[in-house]
RNA sequence: GCCUUGGUGGCGGAAUUGGUAGACGCGCUGGAUUCAAAAUCCAGUUCUUUCGGGAGUGUGGGUUCGAUUCCCACCCAAGGUACCA
């Protein structure tokens, strides 16, 4: 009987679903193992062959762990809030929930078709109110918390209130806004309720703040940096300005140090850890305050080089700095204002990317050097960013290249404060070789000594202190979108109030239009029923708002990363409606053992989710500080575009081999029309798109051959390959094997469907092997050697996530067993288990043929036995000067001297030496012989 | 610029601590089978050669009996990222 993969795969997919084969139990005597994939955004385009790469790898690992006696949790769900569904809604009026539902259905069909061992009973969807109830719940917990630097963890806000009642805020060590006013216990007692709320908001882990955003007035919305090209919106080409907006923020900066420290405890790829480290951007230095001459203002700066303070010859403020308007002199006013306005039009990314042009304006004001009391001119320049540090720089041109360039450009003096450094051409930034000179009490000191000394002196005069600064900023958590989680927040007298836990979820309201309102409010401003009745605890019509018992609700929604920040924990008990998850569930599963996903999430999802986990840990809601022990990045699969060549100015197309004879244009055509030999059927092309209908084709050898180009898989290049067609033609097992066979999991690699015939015929050969199986036949020594060699290699490969080499190993194994005419059940039975994580359908079918009633998924993984691999001779490579020239079979127990004697006496050795006398003979028993000379 | 990863036949890739470079598969060539094709099977396939051999893992050096593997310098590609003070 032939290998009928269509029948087999359908049969076992049905079996697994019916028997809930992969349903994981929350209590078991077996050790637990949690394998997690990054859940997909269900886009309208469906899955392409790049998506399943990581899912196949994690599925192999999950199945392998089951064979090794683990209780495996392997869930899947959907990150189903997002922009594309909203864009589609704006265009068509179709509710995003409907689009999303349809897309999920298609994703599910495609995923099912690939035979993954997911426990679908635990599925989550971030857009499902039953799920986002808990996203809202975490938000409320964050609101009700503050960060206590003394205990170095988040605590309930009530502990902060009792500190305020006892002693005010002068002593408390808390992470909070920069501009909090000091108050005592008496003050606190006298504050109105509203004032208290305002103060507490400055300490909460999620808080309202005015944040700078890229505002596009024409689109009525905020844009991300990458949605802006050359200062105008990518969509529509409208102007974009920097604008302050009141938004929710997450005080992730409170966790900066712990997020950094935690990296040491997790097995994540080093490049990923590096990018998180850089993103957090810890730098040690000093906070220094400069007085403004003749004014009562102070300019605070952060510097990593306080040792160079005597080299300060000017200061630069970010154009947005709040002091700019206050200190600018009348003569400079026009120039400064023009510059500030020009800067507001540039995006932050723009300003940062432009390294070459130097611009800035003198404010006319002077600061005063803290030690020399000399005047220092204050400039503004767009190379200083308001959002980093204090938005002001003490410029030391002799020690910093940017300051140097700025000084040169504007003819500002460049005093040299380094002993023996030449600064005629460029700044001297070498900390290690710094000896300070020309700097009063710092003279003769090196970087470390000078830094310590200057910080001491700054503290003495009350104008500075040592400080650790982080590049990491608090994360803006508001989005002016419809298709996201609503905030469980209503406003009383402008102050945010949380809806009580028991009334969650607060569900998204219906709206007529998904665009911002005419007054520039977010889409939820279009809702007619979006007010909170505090008596009935329900959403009611807006016209009922009386600001006594009925209040307006928050109009922003949460960002994309909200729903993905704790989903890995929710899977542990995803159907629980009473709690985010039960203590028993998380007590059993603890954390993710293996997480597989793309590296593009390095500083987004993978950082924010670590932050939430640490918060949940502080609150006693999660038992682990880090939620994923091990993480692996899968590489991207690139597409191989197909190109046809049109003779310029005609409707004639010429085959690849003949294109050099003409002047041609390259056109990309659908790769699915091309066969494995890069030939395209002209008739198919005519039917594909109207422009080819009447075209003329110039063939070579009666064929039209296309050109190929490797590039990102994208609809616009027509190079997207869907798994569906491949499953139909070759089966899921072939696709699974082929995706793994392509190359190392972490590397990006091009897709070319042609090669799949190799793994497909491997499966056919495997199938054939079992057709002649005979129960009674005893395995030969060769059979056992082949089997155990394979067990050893496959086991090592899976442990090392080297799935591509296992596929080769299977091929070698089947080739050898076929050559040996192996019929023994004692060999074929364990072989089926070895193959099963990779090609589960065929493995189940063969397992059944072997006479088993139960699914192969729980069969124990075969045990490797060294004794079958013991050899007693070795084919020694005989090298001359390191180059292998011939081989010689010798017993493994032969000694060094004896080997040398045999080799030297050999006729081929003599022929190689051609009369020369060898200088040296290296013999490594069991490995190699090398003759030098 | 910086950080990270990578560079091996026509292609995807393999080579476990430095020890036979090119496993395995695709493609290609030849053959068997077939009326023919598909499918299947067999043989060959890094380059070069005077058929003895010689060269060869991005480039140039180095360490070593021996380097794809270790060290130094450089080139190229991909991804990330910053006027970060």
C-alpha cells in the first residue's frame, strides 16, 4: 500500500482533537514542562510558510518532552487587538471583531492542518472581554501601587498613604515624578481629597502625565516614529508636529536596575540581552546644577564625565527645555523662537539620525560655573533631546566630539583640561588615559579619582551629587485607537478613578465611526454610551453625565503590548473567571521553560512583559521574577521572487537565458506559477493578470525560464508561499520536515519549495520500510548500530535545537536500513518514536500498524545503548603536512609505535614521500596520522 | 559610527573539544525501467589537471605537526541601535 498522506493526516488530526490527546492537566505526578510560542496577530493574509517555523520547532520539543515523561503545557492563542483590523474597519465600516473572528478561523484551520500538539482548551484571545478583563485588572493593580526604593519593590498605595500621614513625603524613598513638592504630615492632613489624589498620581506605577508625541493634525492622531518620513506622515504626507498630550504612562523606569540584573538569571540569546541592556542604557555619572547668572533659575545636567567640569565652555539646552523661554534675552528672542519652531517640526528620530549638520542658537543668557563662578554661555541645539537625562548638557568640547564639533562650528573656545592630550584635530575622549590638568583641585588626577573628588566637592557646595541615569523612559500606555482594551477608568472632576474589580470587564462600546472625532478626540469619543454610573456600576448614555453619580469614561485604549504582557501566565488557567489564574495552577506550572519567537520583539514585548512579571512578583501574584527560563529566536524565512523580462516598450517577454540580447525591464510574477526548474507555463501567466493576456513570449528550448531573487516575503513581490498548497501536495509531515531541514532555526534563510521533494521521498522510503516488517526477525548488529547511532544523534540534536541535522540523520538511517533490508520490529518500533516529534502523522499510522492501540505521543523515547556502536577497527586518514592523501584500516587497539611502523612501511607512504625523509610523524590513536616533511 | 549575527560547491546546508572539508537534500549529467511520461532505482557531480597530482571554507597575516574551527587586521552582507551627554 502506498503512503497516502492525505488520508493519514486527516485521520490523526481528527483523532487528536476527539481524544484531546494534548490536553494538559494542572496537576500531575509527572514533572512539568511549559513550551510557549509567541502568539500570532491574526492578519487577513493568513499564515505563510515563515510563520510555522517556530511553531514546528516548539512542537518537536513539546512532543519530545512528552516522550520523556513530562507533563507538557503547549498552548496557543491570538494577539487579536491591532491596527490592521481597525484600518479595515475605517475603510469598510466592518466591525473589527467580525474581521478578527474570520481571520482567527482561517488561522485555526491552517494551524490544525500542520498537526501541532497544542492544548486548544486553553486558547486565549486578547480581544476577548473574558481575557482583557484581566489586562484591565493588572492595570488597576499598577494604579494602586507605588515603588518603594527602600524595600526595592512595588507596594500597595495604602502603605504610602500611611507614610504621608505619619511624616509627609520628605523622607520616603520612592520612584516618582521629578517635580513633586515636599510636604509634611500636617500638610497632608490639611490637603483636600483632590490634592491628595494629585499627589498620589505622581507616585502610582501607572499614572497620567503630559507626554511629547508626534501629532498629525490632519489625521487627528498620534504617529509612531516609523510612520513619519522626513517630518511628514507616511500615510497621506501630512505635516507632523511635536505636541504635549495627557496620557497614561507605566513607571517601568522603577524596574530599570532589576530588569538589567534579571538578564543574568535567564538563558536568552546574548544579542537579545545586549539589545535590552542597551535599551535600558545605564550610565554612571553625576547630577550637576548650574545657576543662571542674574536669575533665580538653575539648570540641572547629567554628565558621565563630571571630572571634566573645568573644561565646560558652554551649555546646550534642548530647544523644548522649559527654561529656554524664560532665560532668552530680548536680542536673541526672534532667533531662538524660530529655531524652537523649526525643531518642533523634526521628529526625534530625524534629529538623531542627522549627525552631519550642526545647528543651534545662543540664548543670550549665561550660567555660572559652580567652582570658578565664570560665565558660561547658554545655547540651544537640537542634538540635545528633551527626553533624555535632564534635557541639558554641560558642554566640554575638549572631551566630547559632539561638543567639540559644535564649538568649532560656532567659534566657541575649546579649553584643554587634559595633561598631554592633543585636541587640535578632535576631542580627547579616552577615559582610561585621562590625566586632568588646568582644573584647580582636580589637577593630576585620573578619571576615577577626579570623578570621586568632584562629586565630593559638588555635594559640599550643594550643587550636585553622584547619579546613575537610565536611558529607559517610562512607557506611554495610551493609544488613540478603537481596537484595543478600554481603560477601566472614569473621571471625577478630572481625576481618574478605577472601576472596582468586580465590575470588570469594561467592554468596548459600539461606535458609528472608527476615526477620531471632529474635535480630535480618540474614536471612543464617538460612542453614545460611554459614561459610568457609580450607583448601578454600569455603562450608560453620555447625556446622563451629571458629574455627581454619572461620570465620563476614559477615551483612550491600551497599546498592543498590554494584552501580551501576561498571557503566558494566563494560559496556566485561561478559563478562570474568578481570578487571573488560581494559585494552584501557577504553583504547578511556575514559569515558561522554553519560549520561541522572533528577535524583533527584543525591546518591546520581551521587555514590557518582564516588567509586568516583576510587578506581579512583588505583589505576590506570580512566583517567579522571570517568566521564561529559556528563549530562542527563530530566523526569518525570505522569499525567492520570480522575475520575467519585458522587452522595453513592448508587450514581449523574453526567457532568462536570452535577456542579454535585449533591453529589458524586470517584473515580478507570482512564484506559485513557477515549477521546480524555474520554468513558467505561459498559459498560466496569461491567466494570472490581464497585462499578460495578449503578451508574446520568446522561449528558449521551448520553455520560459524566470529569474530568481531572494528578498523578504511580501505580498507586493508576489513571493508569498502559503502552507496550504504544500500540505495539499506533499502533506504536513513533509512541510514540517522541510522547514526544519532548511537550516539552523535561528538563522534567516530563503524559501524554495523545490527542495521539498527530498524530504517527501524520505517519508515514502520510511513508509516502505514498514511494509515488509516481520515481528519475529531478530535485528542484525548493523541494524542495531544504525538505530543507536540515530538515537544518539537525534537526542543530542533536539537538546541543542539543531533540528536540521536530525532530518539528515533520519535520511541516513532510512537509507542504511533500506540497504540492510531491515525487517525487524525491534528496530522499526523505536524508529517510529524517534520520527514522531518531527512527522507525527506518519508516526502515529506506523505505530498503529505495529499493533498499538494508544497514541504514539506517550510512548517512551528509545534509550541509547553505547554497546552497539563499539568498533574494533578504524579507517585512519593518513595525512602529509596536514593534507589527507589516503586511508588505512587499522585495529583500534594498535599502539602508537606500531601504527607508525605500519604506515611508514606502506607503499603509498613511500610513493608520497618520493624518497624524502619525514621530519616528524604525528600519530593520534583513534584519530589521525600526520607525516611531516 | 557602534552592537550583534553571518560569509563553505550551481543552491539549502554539514563538519561535537583544532584531526578525512563539502554529510544529507535540491539541481544537474549519464544509465536502468517504460510505447512514452510521471514515479522509482543505479552511477556520477568543489575547481583544476599533462590523470602523477595540485588548489580550495570572504581577504591578508599569525599560532600549530595539523585551522572552516583559535588569534590579529581588513572586506562584504543581514538585523538592531544611538547626537544618550
